[in-house]
């Protein structure tokens, strides 16, 4: 069996009935506010400076570059826990390795797209994944739909607040027009050679995320949303998980293993390639569980949502279960995000 080309993403199914409502997302940066929930706060002493930063219209990598230049260090001396959306207002922590000399006051740094709210020293560098999760405040504008559509929208909101949403990796994980998946396939099939380690990592991440989404989609298609299969591996909350593909056998058994292996056979080039690329098998929750979810209608055509998600979960995957959203037409280079 040969793999297909991955030039377009499939329409992965929703867990809940389509409401028929629609809205505009990210009309303004302040319509998408993300606050990082850190694992820990700086202790006040150590070889690293930790910075609490609010950015508006800048991506995370750009801010890291600016911090490195301001502190007179290399980019690899700057750490952060997760990538955050450019078209948003986001608050997150950065770290800079500065073991010697005077501590620069980076709160005085002036930039139109970000500001340093506070700084303190700590004993360790911030690394990807060093966060509990993210808190979101999302404004959806121009909400349209007939009374039945709006009623269905409310029903989906209530269902998601109780039962969660499919934990799909968001579209930005796969790059502009899903190009990262096809590039990853070509790389793993040895049709192209990727020398840049960062690009290689992005392509592997996109391919791995694609296979996970395929497993989740198949379970939904088979009517298994909200259900467990014999042989499932459960997370700490007691909910089933899906595979992040890599070396070794999947840890599921019975029917769950058969389903996952069936997806792997359909995407053999991707899965075999990930194993040979040195990735190890891992698991990810199939359900994204918003915490402290609430919503209000400040205007008849405006819906404001607030909720928190664990690290690595996508707010857009929650939104996709509520209504159809469109964004202003802008093309910026997508980046794989731990959360938006």
C-alpha cells in the first residue's frame, strides 16, 4: 500500500453537530488574548533572567531575537515555554542565560510590538513545554445564524464545557496550505534532503500531528466520541489517548491497537519514517478539556469566550466545535504552536 500525497488537509469530522452559526475571529489582536500559565515563577536568584512579556503583533521567535540582541547573547541563550500566535495579545515568560556581569534592566526596553512587564533571576532555562497551559479570552464578532443555529451554538457550548472537545492539532501546526505535512512526507521518503535542524523538527512535528488527528478522526467517524475501546491507554483524567508515532510498539492493545495500526498502515511512509527518524512513541489525550469555561453576549452579534487549556491544546479546535469562523485575509509564515 502506498501513501497518498499530502497537499491538502482532510476535513476531519466534528464531534458535535454543526450549529450553522458563523463568526469572524481575530478581527483585532485584542480579540484573541492568551495568558501563559507557568509551571513555576522565578525564585529571584540564579544564572538566568526570567522576563514576563506582553506581545502584540509579534511572534515568539521574533521577540526572542530582540531579547538576545538587547542582552548581547546568542539566540540559543534565550528560552521560552511555547510559541504564541502573532495575531493576538499574548503574555508569556522568556529566559536569558546571563551568569556573569551586571544584570541589564530589560524592563526599559522599548518596542512597539512587545513590552517587558517584569524581570527576575532563576536557576534554570525555560524550555519548550515548561508550562501548565494557557488562559484564553476570545472575542467572536459578526456572529450570524438563525434562531435554530444560535440555539445549537449554545447547546454545543454547554456540551463542550461538560464533555470537552476533540483534541485535534490546529491547522497552524501544518503550515501554510498544509505544506509542512507534504514536505515531511517527501523528507521521510528521501525525495528531498532537509539540512536545517529547525525545519526538520517542524516537518516531523507536522507529520506526527497529522497521524494523531487521523486516529482521532477515525474514532469520531466510527461513533466512538466520548467512549473507550478495549485496549485503550488512559490519561490521568481517565480519558483515552491517541498515539504520537515513533519507535516501538503502540502501548494500546485489542481493538484500540487495531484501530491505530490500521491508520499507521494507511500512512506507512509517515509512520515508518518517524520510527527511523528516532522519535519515540508517546501518547496525547484525545479530549481537550476546557477549564473554567464561560461565555457572554455583550452584543447580539458578539460572543466572548474565556477558558483555560492544558499545554499543547488548541483553542481553535474548541472553536471549531461551536461555530464556523473566518479570519481576515493575511498570510504570515505559520509556526507550530504549543498553544495559540
